[in-house]
C-alpha cells in the first residue's frame, strides 16, 4: 500500500471519521454515488446525517468521475433527520 | 394526534414571517424551532440591514427578530415550540414527527406546511481541518454575539463574501485580531462597504488564495495559506500565519432533508447553492400541501427570506380558504 499523504488523512465525515483517502479509494473502485459510499464507509450516517460531508463527497465524486454534481444522485433522505433515542420512540410518543 | 392548520418548520426570519402572515388570516399555526430561541440567524446579527426601508433596512438583525416576535405575540392562534426538531415527514399520511428537548416525541398532522429550515454551513477539506479551533463563521458569531464568548485571540478568515467580511469586523469589535482574509476568487464577493471597513482597520485580504493546511497537535496553532491558479490548484509560496482560530465562511447549502422525504420535486440550481424544491411564484412546492421559504428555498439573505415567508404564509391561508382579512 502506498504511503498515505496528508491529503488522504483529511477527515471528510467527522461523525463517522471517514477520510478523504478512503473515499477516493472506493470511488476509484466504482462506488460513485453517495449511497454506495454510505453503505461501504458509513459516510453520512452519524449524528449530522451528512449535513457536513454530503457536498464534499459529491464534489469528490464529480472530480474523479468527471460527472457534473447535478448528475450524481445525492442519496436517499429518510427520517429521522437527527438521532432520536430508542426509548423515546419505544414509548410511542405523545398523542395528545 | 395533534392537528394544526399551518405548521411552520423553522423559526428564523422566513418561518416567523410565514407564521405571522398565516395567523393574521385566522389560521391556527404551529411553529417548531430546533434552536433554544426563536429568530434564527437574526439573533446574532449585530449589523444594520441593507436594501429597502420596507424590508427594515437600517435596523440591526437582532432588532428585526424582536420586531417579528412582537408581531407574533399579538396572535392568540400561534403555538411555538423551541428546542424542537421536526425529524420526519411521512408522505403516506402527511404526519410530521417532532422531538422536543431530546426526550419528548410527538406526531402532528398539519393541513399545510411551510418548510423554513434554513441552511447549513459549507466546509472545505484541508489537512487537520478536524482540529479544535476550526469553526464555521456561524458558530463564531453565535459564540460572540449570543453567548458573549471570545472564540480566540487571532483568526484567519476563509472567504470574503458578506458573512466573512461582517464576521471579521465583529471579531475585531470583540478584541480578536484578524490576521487575514483569504478569498479563492479574484475579487471580494461581499459588499464593498464591508470590505472597506476591514481594510481600513489594516486587515489584509488575500485574493486568489486559500487555506492549504491547519497547524497544530491538540488544537489550532497556525494556518498555511497559498495562492491558487485558475483551476483552484495551490501554487507558489506557502505563507504561515500564527493564528488560533480558522473561521470558515465559504458558503451555505439549503437544508432540505424534509423536502426530499416528502417527495417534493427537487432541482439543482448552482445560483441558489444546491438542491432546492421546485416551487411556483407563491412558494408552493410540487407537493400540494407544502410550501418553502427562506434559505431552504435557496441561499439569499434575511430580507428575501422575510418576503418569501410572507408570501408562503398568505398562500397557505388562501389554500385553506382564508385568503382575506376581515
């Protein structure tokens, strides 16, 4: 494995500590949508749900693949949009 | 299940304006805000607004927030929840789920929704960007102007748009030294009046420059900047600056998770800084019960957010058959 550069060690997804090097490695293997990278790296699956990293990941996919950002699927958005404690959900919520 | 005529998600300038407008037509309004206080970005804006007097030019941002809250308090038909995040929209039955203060969970079924969820700060990647001391400009403004906390002693500002320029000036007001402002483009993006103010105070603005690295072990102790070429690639001499804060003001992206969840038609518009919901002139999206307003509809500024909020508010009222003041 080649020596890691400083660039490779840049953290892109702070919640899940995914680095630029890891993201580039998987894009080069053909994982060129946000959802595919999410499945292999957990990028965007932390507390912020991709608010910090989604743009950066899409830009990197665009740079490597040559696709325009508008042509790259930005990924699925599912509830909840922020972490919710399981206990709170299990109680079923207040139906006032 | 809770019910409401109009649910407004987000209590910034757009959401407060939408809520006040819908309430003025007699709609029962429920507004949720994820922050501890209403007002959105306005509460940290100590500068006077520009533009037209009709849109409160000449008034400081936090004062505009107070005026909107005063207007809203005049209506008995508005419920507001702070520290309350709308976490999901379920298109099957039109239910919105909310979490309040981490441990209260409730569902609400609104007849109409105004999504005024605002924006999130963009970041740029560079080595050591995870070190404590690297901040978004919004965070720096919150620390200083909302909590009265000085974020550090010496700052590098990244970005010479209005936010970068205004926050630089406010940092100086708070006693923080601004070592420089780097801007990737070949001209200042913000208003000249803001740029002139910081230039007069001796702050260098480095055009066609970017940050290439943060220095530090446990926290930021310096930053390296470098000139960039037409393709934004760093070139030439690296310049080290002795700073303990790196403040990122490199733009915003609309926050639109709930619009995606709702299945609204989304379009990528670079001028609006990302994906936004397709909407008509009344701010109604492709979903017949959902409107959008403010930065969530595309990055502009608080003045346009307030206008969009008013339009969305009156339009929801009209859709509910309440389009005229009695």
